[in-house]
DNA sequence: CTTGTATTTTAGTTTGATCTAAAGTTACGA
DNA sequence: TCGTAACTTTAGATCAAACTAAAATACAAG
């Protein structure tokens, strides 16, 4: 219930992750597969922000790392998010919103392997 | 109850304004007086963001413009903010947090009048 | 120990958010 | 109508969030 929580859920990208994790545990890799427009590294960084804010936690599981939401940390905001996600209009807006809110460099061509 | 609300309360500066307005109406000028580290223009811009998110509204009053919080738009988040503000520890942290989270240019010396 | 897979961390880049300063707008009152 | 006060908007500057690519780490299994 502090400022870090509020700024954590202020980011559409992080809300996207929360939504994926809302009713299932997922590995970092699975989260990344569901977010094809960013690199694995970017997902990992946002997971760290969420973890530092206490909104998600992870445990090792063989060679994987499994993430889950800590709903209790969200308090009443959890219900708000659920309402937003249940709203069909919101779903339609999601893609546009993510595209709009993109920051950072555009994808670059991977340098072709030196031979 | 949409994404604009969540990103609006994600900013410490805007939460500071919400707090000032929480239990009283204030003119834009009065808000600025309570925030001596930013210019009037910056306050006005943040008030616009809050108004666009539906979190505050304003009405003209003679030569002034009076702002007030629309608590109903905040839903359960309002109670969360109150809890945060009631927490004495949070109060101690406020100044440091604002200093840390500053963005944009540092104040420049006002150019001395050409003579 | 080596190889491969999963993830984190680092270094560097881009862009939007936030700011300042100044110009523009609106409304009151002399 | 003119001036002034209150506020908003614009143009430009700076900073940190969010990204990419690549290097580093962790850990399992052969």
C-alpha cells in the first residue's frame, strides 16, 4: 500500500503482465511468449519492477522460474483491474493503448552472423 | 475506471495535488502556492491531466478558477490514498520522494533584463 | 566438465513525461 | 478601453522509463 504500488500499476505494460498472471502461474518464458512485441529482457525487467513493488512473487521450479500475482498486495485495486478487464470495450482498446504507450527503441534488425 | 485514471495517480506530483484538494476546494493559484518548487505552468498542466482523467473538475469563480476532487471517480483508490496519507511514515518520506522523482529541466536563472 | 536452456543483468539508445519560460487568453475593475 | 491579475497554452529542454542486444548467471542433464 505504498507509492511503488501505484506507480507499478500505472504502466500498461505491467498491467498486461498482471493480467496474464491473474488466474494462473506462468514462467517468465510463457509470459514472454504471450507478449511477442518485446524482448525477453524487457519482460524480465518489468517482472522485477512488479516483484519489487510486492505485486508478484516467483519460485524456482527445476530450470524454470514460476511467477504468480500476490493479489493480497493489490487490495481494492484488484477488483478495479478485474472490472477493467471484464469490460469488452477495454479489451478492444488494449492493443491500441499498448502501441501508443510504447517507449524505448524500436526493434532493430539482428546483426547477421559474421562468417 | 479506465487506464487514464491509473496512470494519472501513478505520478507523485499529481497525487500531491489530489492531496491538497482532498478536503477543500482551491484555486489554481492556491495550489501553486503550496507547491513552491514548480512553476504555475507546470501545475496547470498537471491539473489538466487530472481533469482529463476525470479526477478533478473546475468552475470559474470571478477571475479565479476553483478546482475540486471528484472523489466518486476514484472509487476504492480514494480510500487507499487516504490510508497512505494518514500514515505518518509516508509523510516523512514525501519530501524525499518528490525530490527523487523530479523530471524535466532544472530551474534556470531568469535572464536579467536587457538594458 | 561441457553443453544447452532459462532467466537476469548490463550497457547503451530512444522517446514520452515533465518541466521552464514566455506568449496567449480571459475576466474584472478603474 | 486599458491595465492587471489569473490562468492556459506553446515551444523548447532535460530526464528517466522502457526498451534492445548482448553478456553474464544459474541450473539441469548428459
